[in-house]
């Protein structure tokens, strides 16, 4: 299960959902996050790169490519997804987490810790 803070598909438990919904920063509402055009473009650019890489891997499988060659491409996709997560996490920390902490919502730290624990599995 992958949790993408404020905006991704999540299979989080009810407790985590309720905590996030009640403690959302002004930029966030009902587990949605209004991103700047720059933030959105940077994230979408990374996802489109991953999409292209996945399609390339699919074609390699269809064309019976050599297994190690496919594995190298899969590793590249994994690295690209990690870069996406880093970009999204940085945006989340700079806006939602910092805003909540400035507003005295210490629960934001607990939510952030839980997200980090899941990402670091």
C-alpha cells in the first residue's frame, strides 16, 4: 500500500483519514490539496516520465527482451517513483505541515511521522 499525502489514492484506516480531515491546513481540504501550477507541472512531468518508462518495459516484455535489460529498466522506474515521492513530500512539508505547525496543530507531526513510517517500509 502506498500513501500519497493529500491527493493520492490511499487505503489508510479510518483513524488516519479522520485525523487528516480534521487537521488540514488552509491549502488542504477534505484530503485534497490545491497545488500551484508549478508544483502540479513538476509532479505531472515526473509521472509522465514513469508512464513512458512503464510502456517501454511493457514493449520489452512483448518483444522478449533479455531479462537483465528489463530489470535495469524496472530499477530506473523505481528510482523515478522515488524522485516523485521526494518532490511530493517536499511540497507537503513546505505547505501543509509547516502551516499546521505554525497554527499550533501539533497533530500534523503525528500524521507526518505515520506517513514517513509507511514510506520507509
